[in-house]
């Protein structure tokens, strides 16, 4: 039977804006919080980061990033509110002006 779920991808930088590497403890805390909230998560290991490039106001930025993915089996509005608040926590924790979080409606068997 097909279940309707929401998949959330959280894009986290590996470096602060000054180029210094972000401490492992911040990633461990984030993984722990997401695991506790959703009962599981999938993530890209820091040793195999993705490379991101983006632009703003004619400035080009390049980042090393990892993506944390969680699936919400309840697909509830409560989860939407959770991520609105959690994004602010992550921006503070990782000292970023922005953290990208995407959501997709999906079906799983």
C-alpha cells in the first residue's frame, strides 16, 4: 500500500563564513535532535561533501555542504512548524545568514 509522506532535506555548510571548519559536535547535536524527533535520518558523511555554488548581489559563493534527510510519516502541520523554528536554531548554531531546507511530497511502499 502506498503511504504519503514528506521528505525534508537540510543543507548544512561544513565551514563558517571565514573559512574555518565547523566543529563536529554541532553536526552530532543536529543528528541527535533529528533522530530523536523523526526516529531516523540519512546523511552524507563529512568526508564526502557536496560542493555548492550560489550567487547573491553579483557575488558568487562556493560551499562544502552535507545534506541531512528525514522523512515525516505523519505529514503533519506540526512538522512544518518544527522546521520553521528549527531553521532559526540551525542558523544560529552554524553561524549562517541562511540555511536551506527543502520539502517534497512523496509516496512510499
